C-alpha cells in the first residue's frame, strides 16, 4: 500500500513538472490563452511554410539548370 502511495505521489510530481500541466494551469487563469497561442503558432507555421516553398522553388530551378530537366512540384 505504501509503495502504491509513493508511486502515485511521484506520478503527480511528474505531472506538475510537465509543460502541459503548466499550460493547463495558465489557461485556467487566463481564458482565451489557448486561442491566442493557436493564432500565434498558425502565423509562425504559415511563415515557415512560405519559406520552405520558396526554398523548394529555388532548389527545383537549380535542379532544372543542372540536369536540364524540370522537376515536378510535390503537392
């Protein structure tokens, strides 16, 4: 029984140390926080996608110049 209690307490401590738990606590204190994070992450991902698309286009042009063949774009 004592070992089970210790195991549960250790699990609770691991939970409380996790970033997910912290985020949960913060979202309870500040409603709308998750929505703000979603908007922020979406903008960041959109910028990253744009950069990657530009890089892919440059690489496709470079491959075309080096090989003389066009490269089909990956969808």
